[in-house]
C-alpha cells in the first residue's frame, strides 16, 4: 500500500467522526509556520497550515512544509533532487481555554495527534516515510482574527506505540507560526 493511501485512510478515520461537529459552525484559519525537525539537518522548513474547527475545543489541521535546500545531495548532481518535504493531518484537542473558533478565543494549550508522510532525496534515492505524531501546543490570540501558535511533537517512524519493543525511531519537531481566521459560523453563544 502506498504511503499516500495509508495517510489518506488515517485522515478519514480521524476526520469522519468530527465532520458533523465541524459542519455545525465551521471556522477556517490559514497560517504560515516554520518547522524545526531534529532528524533533518536543513534548518527551518517553511510551510502552510489550514485549520477547520466547529468547536472551541476541537479542530482538524492540515500542514505542509518543504525545506529551502537539500543538504543530503553532497557531491551528486542536484538537478533532479527534491528538497525534504512533509505533510500532516492533525486532530487538535484543547486542554484548557477556548483554543479554536472565530470568536471568544483565549490563550490555550492543546494536544496533538496526527498522521503524516515525508520524503528526502539522498544520492539519487528518494526515501518516503509514513509516520504518526503526538505532542502539545499553545495558541495565543492577538485580536479577533490573528493567533500565534507553538507546537512541540514527537514523530514516530512506525505505526506502533512509543513503548513498543524494539523501541521505534522517533524525532522531535518544533513548529512556530501565525494563523489568520478566514471564516466563521455566524453568531455563537458563549
């Protein structure tokens, strides 16, 4: 089964139960972020985020990122080499405060559970990896339509629990960014 098919199936499993909640009063936010991955030595990877929420305590977020250069090419020709990239689908669960939604947001902490895929070209070979991730994040509203966010997560190289034997390889990622709310579900009650 291809990596993209597996990620798409996992995305459906995460997204389908939440769809009725999101459809009630959807809020959409678009954002830009910088990701710092411990496993890839290419510096910051800029990316885009799209977050959809129907409640102040739950949201779905899609992320994409790409490195500006590929430090793995070495002396080989870089003509057909793509820079490292990655994409994720995350379920976000607020642990306190109102993290999501168009109105009545407050500073909040949220849990992250996601699936993703990434790739890197090394010496003429493309390595594509599926992963899942978990972590924590914080959001700080700056006015009525702009938020700052910070995520910290562990990426698991295999679809097993972090305590599995033998221990699966994992890497750390820090992401910082800003989002702008582009839509809302009309008037909401407090």
